[in-house]
C-alpha cells in the first residue's frame, strides 16, 4: 500500500512537471560588473543583484528539496522509474550550489579589481 501511495505521489509530481518546474526554476545568473571600470553605483547594483540571486537560488533549492523527497521515497520503495528522476534532480541541486559559488567568486574578483582601480 505504501509503495502504491509513494508511486502515485511520484507520478503526480512527474505529471505536474511543467507546473512544478515553473516553481522550481533555477534563477538567471546576474551580470557581474567589471570592477576595473565600474562605478561605485554599478558595484552596488551588482552586489544587490548577487544577493537577490542567492536568495532566489535558496528558494529554488527549497523547492527542489520537496520534489526530491517524494522521488527519494519512490526510489526506496523500489520504483525503477524514480531513480533517474531523483538523480537528475540531485544533479540540478548540486549544480545550483556550484553556480552560486562561482557567482560569489566572480563578484569577489570584481570587488578586488574595483579596489585596485580605485585605491582611495
């Protein structure tokens, strides 16, 4: 009975894919200003964009957590169709972490370039 309920939950999650995917969409990567030529206003706008991106990525991962929970339960119940979906969701989740780290590092490099170009 539990397997049937879990399989049904996974099936509904997968069938609702377009609606769920709309809610679990990885946000666009913000444009990072070139610190060597940017103005202070552009750097502040870049910082705001990075912070907004980080908040949106956290929301994305929260959404993915819910989807992955249902998929993992189906995998544990032995549903052979659930494993590839769970792996794809895990990969997307992990990629979001990597992308967030890359964006933060790019912005940090931009800050260093800004400070080098504007020593005062």
